[in-house]
């Protein structure tokens, strides 16, 4: 039974409150046909929506079978609409993009009914309304009446207890209206049908009850439910109820619940049975309910469990027994009321077996199906949206395809390069990785204002080391680290380069290996040095599998014997031009001439033959293998081995006696073994087998020179000196070559003839008579007037030496002085004031007067001695200067000036001198008496001493001044003489040089006979080469030059891993080897090497990854834009599908279901965009790969990995899903009533 208790509903806007229902109370029986009449706006449709749970009342209560809905939640209303209510709308409200049968079975989908059962029940419902044959059609293909009947079938498909029809005939003609009303009347026999209509005639004709509304109130009710509840209060005759207890709110018993459960279990055996509706929350265990008739509980589930809330059943499942009693009691009441009204003839038994609550939820597949069919009705827009969304995916997919293809290409190149560039360990190794990492990780210099050193050079030298390859070879041959598991082969190279000659050319035998033609001129090639200095001849790896499968044999076969060679062409099957000369197809002498000009920095052009050669011409090439020790001859005198390869005659004989080598095959890389950027296993050239190397070593070991070097490893067989001596003498070599040549002096003199008359003719022409020296000689006079005598040196009287005085006369005159040291006594007497303080100044004044008088005197008397009369003023003959000075000092004038020195007390204080002498001689009276006499004599001697010093000073000063003047005058004279003599000599030498060519005659034949060499020229050159050769500094180097090597001393070890991954294992094994050596403190065994190929490829890979990340990040912007666009389009789709939203909500779809529908739509669009993007990208890569393969020979340069494609599709779906969340949420929040009204 359905009850409306004081229901009120108003629509409030900002300016108006519209009352739709005003305190409406009405009760409906379980099966009756109720027609609600009223004018427009009276509240009919609002009441219908409230009853159907589409709209919610503001106040009051809606009671269903005695259960209040006041506390229903959204999921409770969803279950109610799906399981207990069926809607029939005026405008049909069918989903246009779904078929008729899909529209009908949609409600069953929400209930969780299986697909097969849904289809059978939907067809049965269509059969009931007479439309089974139209099940596959779209609603737009049906008439209005047919669509309304489809709507009725949809309303009945879930066997609802209540059918709500809103103007079901409003859009139909009269005939069709009658058909629809008949159908509704039939439905009303088994359930409650409430119909809103404006047609009173149809209402009175078909309805069993008519309720009229006006202004939201019920104004009339033709058959209200009055007194029927009381009639049923004492009725306990229900055979199904086993209980006998009654409560205030209604009867209920455990036995009734058990009977209900039994019928439910029985009904499950028939999946096609039309089961009566059971409200959500009706299953239980028959527990007691509260007296108000509503059971409280918390065991609700959305998909058919007990309803949760205050108005729900108490316990985990609710009280099935109680509600089943309510159903049966209500129907009994209705039956009795119908009998009283006379309507019993139209009623059928509505007692139906119970069933389990059905799950009310839309599955993901249903949501996807709805959205997919909707998108298919808008194929154009869907395609454009998907394409727009795929643009970003296309960009990213292409970037990833290129990156993947490039990385795959790098990996393939690395694996191919393992044969061309294996993991190589040299005897002298460098850890280039460490050097680069150290340079890259260098710390910034501190900002302290100083210049700091960057230690690149020291880092490089520190990273270099001489590897102990002997120990490593032993470790590898013993399968150390289980290395054989990861390598194809390990090759040991001993640094032996066979000496191979081309026997015939325009210049005789030519050495073609090791190369000398390009090596000598390599410094002139600049950037091409590394390319032109490569040897043509190379050794094949011992493991043939490294190269055989990568090459096609053009002609002949692969070599097997030591004397067999193979020619490898380039990747295009062409013969490099240089090989034409090496093979003798073109004259090798032309190539040597060209290289010689290049060494002279001269331009040269080789003729481009652009020739083609038959394979037999190449296979016919012949070479000679020369044993290197055969090129050396022992010099017993100098005890050295000298080379003979510069002796053409000897070389020709040696080459002729060499071993024949022949070309037995021509090969080229396979189509998959070359191409742009791909390294061939064998670079173009001529290859020999390892057997040839072993033959060279064996022959060298048997040679005398090698045996001598092995016997005396400390001495250089090429120089005869020890290596230690060479190291010391290398900077300044001392070589005695005197015995190499003998000179015949007689023949040497006879080779030269000289005519002295030619020289004399020139000397005779010297004429000095014309030289004018008068002016020069006359000008050599000394201008004494220019002498500066103001700076004459002063006489220091304090420095008088008393030991120089003559005391013999005094000692004879006074015997008492014989035992006295007079020199000491006199020195003491002079030191204590005996010389007057002004004596020195007086003496200087006298000196100045004497010197100053010399110049006037010499001007007057200087020429008297030679009879020439007085000289010119201020002029003097230098030869007479010294004599003139002496003469001048003896003149009366000077003697007068000097007289105060010899007499008087001008210089010497005689009294003081006497006192000092007396004091110095002591207190002896006898001595005191003679002191005065001694003083007088000493004063005379001192005066003479001073006069003599004065004369010496004057003479020295004047001589020095005159000497300076004389030097200046002589320089003048010599300049004049040099100018005139130079002119005369130049004239004479010009004549002599003109005659010299005819004066000297050389007889070339006699000169040649004068020199005799004791060695042949070739022997001399070879000897000098060996003596001056700085390269052979160790016995090991000498032995390698001679072609000898020990089997346990390789120069290089080449490791060929099986794959790129195995290469990492090999490097790990080498790292473990180093770790073990360090742990054993055997650091000399630690090896250093560089994996150049790995470094380069790793760097390229890193660059590609970085660029890929940047491009992906850039292209991802388009993904964001596409996602925003898809979100907008999804929002538009929400607006377009509003009515569909209302329809889904009316049949029980929850908000989550609506959200799921639109999320499914965005996921479909995202999937389509992702698939389209990936598909287009794959299609684009096909022609791109074809072009690159054709143009550059690289296969599959753009390859999109499957995993990347799947991830891109998932990313596209994820982004579109995120973009559609807001529109989907908006759709879920749509009001069902408003949505149904929208178009």
C-alpha cells in the first residue's frame, strides 16, 4: 500500500515561490487504476514524480507498504525506482540511439539480470504489447503509439508494483489512445497504476478511481481508502503465517518469514518467472519490529541488501516476514474493498511468490554500450574528435618510434661493431673513460683572485699504464671468470707486421706493407692523416665465424694457407683506388712520385681512371713476403747489423728470393652488413691469415740477428751499444766517421790551380797618392785651453809615511839614536799636530798656482826646443808635453811658489814637531838635547817629500788631461784615413773579384780521385741509419721490428663478446680480475683499457634519450590541448543527452551510473584517439622506413614498440578520462525531473 502523508512541495526562485503540492494526503491500494485529473499547474505531475521518487517533497512522508521514505538515501530511491516503479511518459522518452529491445531491457541491466535472460524477458514484454516484430528498430522508425507501447513494455519489464503514467495519450490520436488505455487497464489488474491525464472521458472510462487536484490540493477522490485497514485488524487467516504474535503497529511472525523465504527459493528455479517486486531492504530473519511499523537497521546494500537508515529494517537484512505480512494483509483489504465496490470481476490474484532483492547498478559494459551506440550515431563528430585527440599521440608515437629505431640501430651497430671493434686491451693502455669523467667532474676554481692549474695532462698520464698482458693471457686461457661463456673468441695480436713487397713497378720492388709511401708524407695531409696512414694489409681473425657470414664471395674463396690473401671490397662492392696501386693494376711509381711532391708541399693530381677490372685481374696479383732479418747484414768492423733495403740491387735479390703470396678470393659485405653508418667487419683492403704471422715469427726466430739479440738482450744489435749507453748518448751522439774516407793530399792539391797575376792586377791598381791627409794630420793638435784644472786632486799630508825618510845621517851624527826606532818616533811626532791644520789648504793653493801658470808658460816657451819658436796659443805637440812639464817645474817662477814648502812654518810646525820628538824620545837629558837638531833635519826632509809629491801630482794631472785630448784627436784622424782607404780598397777589390773566377781553376776528376770511400754508398747509408736511429731503444722493440715475438707476450688482446649484454659480463669479469689483483697487492697486474665504441654509443644513446624526452614533453602540450577539447565536447554531449540522463534516472540509474556512462564515453573517445594515433604513426613509419632503407641502407629506423603503443593508448584514455570527470560529474548532478523536461 502507498501512502502520501501531508506531502508539500514548492519550487522556489529568487523572486517567486510556487506551491506545487500543499499538504496532500492520499492512500493508494496495491492494485487499482487511479486517474489524477486537474488543470495545468495543479500539481498532478509533481505528485506523480514524488510518488516515483524522481522528485523529493519538502515536508510530509511517503510510506510504502508501511515503510517511511523520510530517510531514504539516493541509492534507496534508485533501487525503489528500478524495482518497484515503472514510468510511462507523455513524450515516450525512449533513448533514440538504442534499439527497441535495448530500450526495454535497460532496466533489467541495472538489476543485474544476465544477458540471455534480459533478451528473453524483453522480447516477451514486447510480445505482450504487440511489438515483437519491431524489436530491432530504432525509436525513430516507430509511430507514436508504437513508441508509447514500447515505453509501457519498458515500464513493465521489471515487474513493478507501481506504474506511473504521465499523460500517456497526450501525444496520440484517439484510436491509439484507446489501445494504450486498454493496455494500462490490463496492467492495472495486477498492480497499482496511477495515471495523470487531461482527458476526463478516458479517466472515467478506464480508471477505477479518480482523484482531482486543484492548486496543489486534492479536491475530490472517487474511492478513497477509508475503513479498510480496520477490517483487516483481526484477520489472521493467512495460511502462510505460522506465527501468532501481534504488535501495536502490525502483525508479524517468524513463521511468515520462513514461508516467504521458501517461496523465494522455489521461485529462483524459474528464471523467466514474473516475480513480484520486493523493496530494497526487505530480506531478513523475521526478527521483531518496532511498534510504529518501521524497522530500524544498518545492514543496507545498494544492490539489493537491506535499506540503511532510521526507516530501514533492523538487523543485518531487515524483517522479511513482517513486510510479507503487510503485502498479504494489504491485498486482502483491497480484495474486500473491491468486492464491496463491485469491481471484483476485473481483478486477478496478485499474490506472487517472493524473490531476492536485485542489484541496482549499471555495469561497465552497459555504460560502454550506451556510450558507444551514442557515439556511433554521431560518427562524423566522433571521428573528428578522435583525430584531434590523436594529434598529440601521433607526435609522441613518431618520436618514440624514431627513438626506438635509433636505439635499436645503435644496439645493432654495436653488435656488428663487436667484430670490427672488439673489446681491445693494449700493452700500453689508457683509461679514457676515467680521463673524460675526471674532466667533466672538475671542480670550479675558488674565487680567490689566483690562477689555478687544470690538471688535464697529469690526469692523462696517470690514466696510462703498461699492462701485464702475459698474466691476463694466462687468466683468459684458463677460462677465468667463466669468460668463454660470454665470448665468441679471444684473439692475441703480437704486433708482427709482415714485410710484403710488390715485386714489379716502374721503380723496381716496392714495399707495400708496412706502408711507407703514405707514412712518410702523412704530416702533409693534415686532417687526412689518419685516413691515409692506414695499412692496406691486415690479419684476419682466427675465428672465421666473425666475418664469413657477413660477406659474400664475389670470386674465388676465403684464404686458408699462409701464402693466401683475400681482397675485401667496400660496402658497395667497389675497389678503392689505392688498392689499384697496391695490387699493381696501376703503376705504383706514379703514386710514389705524387707523394714525393706532396712532401715538398707541391700540388699534385693523380689521374682518375674510373676503371673496371675483371676478377681474374685482381686474382692474378702477386706479392713477395720478405723475411725482415734477411734485409740486415752484419758489419764485423763496427759490430752492428746494417739494413740493405736502400741498396736497390741487394733489395731486388732479397725480394726475388722471398715467399710468393697470391690473391685467392674477392669478397664484399652482404646487403645487411653495410649501409649508412654501419661498420663492416673488414674494412676495404687485403687480408692474410694468422698462419702467415706464425710463419714470419718462426723464420725470424731462426735468424742470426734475432738469436744475437736474444742472447744479449742488453745490447742493441743495430748499434753495438748497450741500451743504457744509448739512453745517455741519445741527446748528443758521438760518431767517428774518419775511417770511412781516405784523402790523397797530392791529388787534392793537383785538383786546384790558381793564377796570382789576376790578383796582382787588382792590387797594383791601388793608388794612395791621391789621398789628402794634410788636413787630418794638421788638425792633430791639443787645445790645452780647454783643460779643466779646477778639479786637481788635493795632497793629504796626514798620509805621509815616516818610514820613507832617510835617518842614516841623523844616526851617524847622533850615535845615541842608533838603538831607537826613529820611523815609529817620527810617525808619532807627526800625528800629534806637527803638521799645521791649514797646511793642506796652503799646499792646495800653491798647487793651483803652479798648474794655472803652466798653460801661459807653455804658450810662450813650448816650441823653443825644436827651433820653431813659440807655439800657437793653447796649442802643444803631444810628444813634448812631459818634458815641458819638468822644465816648467824648474823655472824660477815655480821655485818661488814652492819655497814656502821648504822653509818656514807654512807646512810644518817646527816647535810642535820638536816637542813631539822630545816627548817621543823620552825623558833622557841627552836625548832631549838632540831633539831640536833632529827636528830641524826632519822638517827639511818632510818639506822635500811634500815638494816631490806636489811635482808628481802636477805631472800626473797634466799628462792625464793631455792624454784625453790626444785620444779624441787620434779618433778624428783615423776616421778621415778610414774613409779614404775604404774607397781605394773597394775599387781594388772590385777588380780582384772580377778576375777571381779566371784566377781559380778546379779539376773535377782529380778532385774525385782525391777522396776514396772505404764502404759502398748503400752500406754507409745503412750504417748511419742504424747509428742514428732513435727508435730502437729496447730489445723488445728490436725483436718486433725483426718479426719475432714470444707466444706469451702479446701486444694486444681482442675480446669478441657474443652480444652486447655479454659485453657487460666480460667487462665485469675484467673488473673482478683487477679487484683480485689489488686484493693480492699485485698492482702491476691491474689492467687499464678503454671501451671507445661503448663510450661513443652510450653518449649517442644519452643524447637521443634527452632529445626524445624534450620532444615528448613538447608534443605532450598538444595532448593537454586535445584533452581540454575532449572535455568541452563531453560537456556538450551532457547537454545533448539530458533527456537520456532523466530516462536512466527514472528506471533506477544512480548518479554513479550516470557518471559511469559519460566516463565510458570519454574512455571510448580516448581509446579511439590513441588507436588512431598509434595506427597513423605506424602507417607513417612504413614509407619512412622504405625511404631510409633505400637512401641510406638502414632498416627499420622508425619502429614503434608494441608496449609503447599500448601505453600511449592507455595514456590517451587516461587523459580523456580526466578531461571528462567534470562534465560527467555535472551529468550526475542533473535533476531527473529537469532532465526529462529538457530537449
